[in-house]
C-alpha cells in the first residue's frame, strides 16, 4: 500500500531515493547516546539503520495529496542533474521520480500546489528541471508555497551565515530563484490556509522558516513535519536534534510542541525522510513519546 485516505484527503507516498546518508547515528544525532541506538537496533534496521555498516538510512520522498479538487505536493526531494559539491551523495542524481509520480496518476502539468516545508537541498530539488541548459519550473501550473523566512535566509544576496555552511550551495540559484522569477511563488509568513482541511504553520528551529502542514478532515488528523524528525528515535528522544538544526533550542521546543499536539489529537506524524512505513501515531510516555502505531505505507523494499 502506498496511499491512504484521511477524511476527504488522499495521501500518496512518491519515492525518489532510499539509502545511506553516509553518516553514523552519533554524527547525525550528537544528542543521542550510543546505547539508545543499541537498545533499539532490532527495529531500526534495516529501514532506518544499515545493519552491516550502522550508517543512517534515509528516504527521499514526496507526499502527494488530493484535496478539494487540487493536486498538492509536499516537498520535492533532491532533483536530477543538480551540482552539489558539498553533498556528493545527492550530486547529479538520475532518478525515476517523475515516472514514479506518473505511476501515481500525476503529470507535472496536473500539479496545482507545491509546498516546500523549508528550503534545504533535499526538499526543493524537483522544483525545477534542466531544459536546454536552463533551470525551469518542473510544475508549470503550480503555485509554489515557500516560507518567507527561509526564502530570505537562504537568499545569497542577504549574506546570512548558516550552520549548514556550504551544504546548501547552488540550491537557491537552481531550485528556488528560477521559480520565483516566473512569478509562481507565494512567500507566506506565520500561517497559510490552503483549504478547509489543510493549513501551513511556522515551526522554526531546524531552519528559520521551517513549517508543518496540518491535515484536519472529518475525524482524521495528520501533521507533515518536514525535518522536525529525521529518525523515529527522535520520537523517543524529543530533545535530540540533528546536526543540521540552525536553532537547536528552537528545534527542541517546536518538536515537543508538535509531537504533543499529535499525541493529544491521535494525529499521524508524517516526516519527510522516514523509510519503513514512513509515518506513525505517537503517545505520551512521561516526558517523552512512544510509537503507538505505524502507518500502513509499504516499506521501500516491498515496493521496489
């Protein structure tokens, strides 16, 4: 199963890439002790950890939504042919993402809205594609919703110094600016309602403009959290950040707030990069959280 229905909203998982991010858990998540990984290794491998190398595995995927007659993409992955000198694992990819999207029944011209939860390298790549040596919008009829705070932060003209260093090099120039020049971006602040079932809210910390998309339709609830979580271990250890969080204290506070809301509202938590079943319901467990149920999405190995 690669899709489910929540209230009136259809949710489909569209794969781009799955595999190693060439980082150990201790490097990726410096706040999580090694014994936590050891204690949970039995269920973390192979979808979240490589059993042979103990390197973190990550999914690059887009969430395809159909809501109130519109086709919506949540994050657009890494993209093909992108020059990424400081992220070689994602440089010059040649994936079948658009074919996978077509298998889900969607062509680029069908997309009405593209949501970039934030503007990191692995969330905006398919915003554009290479056409006669020019980067042009992949989804020509879509409105691209981008957080203004991230747009301003990552715009090289503003000279901000990022924790990521050169890790986001070229991203604004090849995956953000070309869309903005066509007038297809909507730069929103604080909150933006898409329709009666979907609303974007600022969730800063990982980046200044990081956001979450909340789905509330009928009795169903879900929250698309972007990079608020990179690993399910952060559900168990909600104060643990990835090494890529620009504002560590802000990221911790936001993660606790969103996980608390999800636990209290029986909402499905849908991060950007989880392999395996991709999403989970959570419950409170003292000052932490626990996984109640996994979503019914089929793991990557079962779909390949």
